[in-house]
């Protein structure tokens, strides 16, 4: 089978790219011919993909998105793939993996948690209008859609007419050889010693870039209600604005910003709780990775990963990111529950990367068969 994967911006070692490499590798292992259609490919990178670069107009974010979606159709027409699988909002694919969720819902959610003037400017921007238009066309022209959570499927159904389409829910998967509860006590000791953190005090972890959307300001406010807890923050955002916020809230001595080079599995194992009070996330790998390492998760219903949380077993789901008292109480409750790391890890055992790829390959095969019949 000749399969084309579509990814507008291909960043070496990015999360989406690593997933795509694993999926494409599984296709190659069974004898498929694997192609990549992209606008950005590192020229010196060696790959088993047959790469098809797409010319784009770099005038603005909007022009890049529009021209990429338009220009890739000539490659698809000329090569003649059995299946085209897109990870972006494009218009020529047979399968679309809606990994970023429904864009209208994201804009509405911003209206709840960001200043009104900022939201109005965003809605008027050419970038947002282009993304909305492309997503509408993407949904209308794609026969098979993969949602990475029930939340995303529900959001798409509320925003668009999905009649006559196949919508599959395939939750993200984790590599259990990397994320596991093995070595928790060693990690706890080493991390706390290295960071000079009280070995007996509560240690919280917030991980992921996009600090505002993922609820860091709300978590810092809730931290005032969790005495003696230290919060580790890891991500690629600039730390200066958040250091100032921590100081204004009186918690600066209990918030540590770590370099992105820190080992996430080690941090998950060292932490008592991972906190992910996001406004919007189609899934949230951080949550699944944390639970795979035996660390409970506190999150919101605005994250797809909340569907994997079982109250009393592996974490808690609070009503809203800005419910500071509820968030603080949920964190304290999770910290108080001891000796359950194996049970937490076992509770998400079915969400392996292998299962995700197996189910995705089945959708690819079914789609190819339907197109031939």
C-alpha cells in the first residue's frame, strides 16, 4: 500500500513527529510504501520517508496554512496514493487525525479565561479566520476522522455536520518501556536532593509548554492553599512573567522552573501529584505519562485525558481550572493517598502506544479497502 502522511511543519523530535515516526515505522515494517508531504523538512535529516516538499507563501501564518493546503493537492494527484492521512487541517485527505481538537471550541474557551479585548482581536485576525475556514473544509471533505478523545468527538459533533462520516475515537498511547513506576523511590530521593527540596514535603509537577492555556496561573493561586508544597514547572515558555506572578502571589519560594532538558520520566516518578488544570487540551500526554509512571493526575474536564481518570484510583477531575479551593483540596487529597503507584500505572495499561498504532493501522486498512470497493 502507498500511504501519504501530511504534516505541514515537521520539527525533528517534536511530540507529534515522534508519534508519526512510530506509526510510519509500523507501516514500513509490514511492507507499505511511506511518504511524507510537508512544507518544512530539515535538509540534512535522513529518513525512511519519501519526502515531498510543498511550496508555501511565507507572508503570514494564514498564508502558510492556506497555500500548504492548496498546493499539496497537486502532489496527491500526481503520485496517486492509496490513502492520504493528515495530521493538519487540510482539504485533500482520506483520514484526518483531529489531534488539536475543534478550533471553534478553543476560541470560545479563550473567551472564558482571557481578557475580552484579547479574544476579540484573535477572532478578527486572519490567522484565526483561516484556521476556522480550513477546519470547516477539512471536516466536510474528509470521510474518516480520528478523534483522540470522546471530548474531541463531542466538540466536532457540536460544531459540524458529521452525518455520513466515520468518526473513530483512538486515545493517545504511551511508551511503557520509558514511562513506568520502576525506580520511584530512587527518583524521589535524587530529584529532591538535587533541587534541595524537603524530602518529606509535597512535591507537585506541572509540565508542558503553553503555560497560560494549561493553567499555570490558576495552579499558582491554588498553591496558596497547599501549605509546604513545592511546585516544579517544566516547559519551553519564558519563565520571567511567571516568576513575577509567583512573587505577587507570595509563592515564589515554592515554585521552581526547570530546564526543558530535565528527564520527564524521572520528574513524574519523583512527584506526589501531576497537576494539569488546563482550559483546553484535546488529550494531554502529560496526564497519561504521569499515570503510567504511577503518579496521580489532577486535571479538568477540558482535557481529553480526564476520560482516563478514575476517582479514588489514579487522580481527580475538578470542575474548572479557576476553582482554586477545589483544586487545592484535590491536590491535598491525592498527596495524602500513599503506596498506590502500581495500581495507578495498571489503571492506564490499555493505553499503550502499541494499541494506538494497531487501531490506527486498522482504520488505514479499512479506508483503503473502502476506496477500492
